[in-house]
């Protein structure tokens, strides 16, 4: 069985890689964190000495990294994937990055006979652990068909959306909607609490109606417990909204609500909360209204 390479064992990447190993796939992994690499090695994965070394031993290479600069460095930089990868291999970048960067990397890899997909995910750490992430995939459809089964090990929803860069455009749209949902939820629940209504009962009453959402069900139970342990950090959502705003402006689309939520997240960053979960955005509203939304 050909080895699968996996680069990036962070909050999301580590459980995703673990799910591939648990499904019986032969994995070689690489990350700056030796602790994360050791966890995968204990499960049966092989340690890659570098991105170049990993690529030279893999037919399919997955990357799960923070942002565009890290993806470019790992794939195109010194001792990067491009120095070790063989023609006919496939690179699947599951990071959430700028669509234009996906296209740039794709073009360089294509000139070397290497195929690429951009396949960002949604669902956060809980769904990464469960293997129920949603994948939004862009690139050649033939390449997608070759790796779809592997993506389905890590995700419940795997959707091909178009040419290279389409996956990240779709992810930016997703991140706009998630951010605005969290902001709307926060405004509403702070209002209800300040007006003297039990926020848990408000949640129960509205979750089955038109205002109900996956965001509401995922975030309110944590908010009510004051649990802002990162499933998806505010810092990463700021990164995604930066990419969304830049891309929107580049194609001539105003995004006024996205810009407002970005400023709320920036305010929380100034307060040192950028490493908290994006559900912690509610703290901005709580501070303004002098009220805390918690179980009563």
C-alpha cells in the first residue's frame, strides 16, 4: 500500500491524521511539534524528516496548515514538498488560504506533473475528532475522484465545487456566514439575558424554529458553561475574514457586515482573547451590556 503523507498536526490536522491511521492507511507525518508527531508514530505512522522527505515517500500528500505563507513555504520552499514529490503524485491542501495562492501553487505543481486540489474543511475540532468534517473541494474532477475515499474517512460531507480555488472561495463564504451567525446569536442572547429571561430556555425555545442553526447548537451549550476552549480560534477566524474581505474587494463585492464582525474580533484580540474559541465573540457584547450569558 502506497504511503500517504500528512503535513500539519495542529488542532485540526492531528485528529484528521489519526482517523486515517485508524482506518488502516499507511501514513508518514511531519510537523514542527515533535509531541504531535510522536502521538501519530505511537499509532503506527512513520516520521517524515522534512516535507521533502515525506513527499519523496508518498503518492498522495495532505497539508493542513494555518495560512497562505505556511502552505507556500511547506510546498514550495526549501526542503519543501516540491523538492521531493514525484510526477503523477497528488497534493491536497486542506488549509483555509487565499484562493489566489491556491491557484499559484497549483500552477507551479502542474508544471512539475503534480496534481493539486484545494480542499478546506468546516466543523472545528469536535468534527475533526469524529471524522464528520465538511470538505469543499476545488481542482480537476479526475483528481478529486482519486482521493474522495480518503476525504470521506475524515469527513461526512465531501463536495466537489469546481476548479482550483473554488474550495477556498466556498470556505470563505462559509466563514462569513459562521461569523455573522455567531455575532447574531451573541446579540440575541445578551439581549434576552439582560432583559431577565433565562438564556438556556431561550435557546431551547428558538433552536427548533427558523433561527435554529448548526452554529447555535454548537456554540450556545459552550457559552452557557463559559467554555471558550478553542475548537476554532478567534485568531484563525480573523485570518479567514481577512482573506474573505481581500477577495471580496478584489472581485468588486462589498462586505459591510463581515467588516463589522472583523472589528469585533479585532477588539477581542486586543484584549488577549485571540486564542479562545470564536464562540467567545459573545464576550464583546457581554462587556458592552454589563451582563454575562451563563446557565442559571
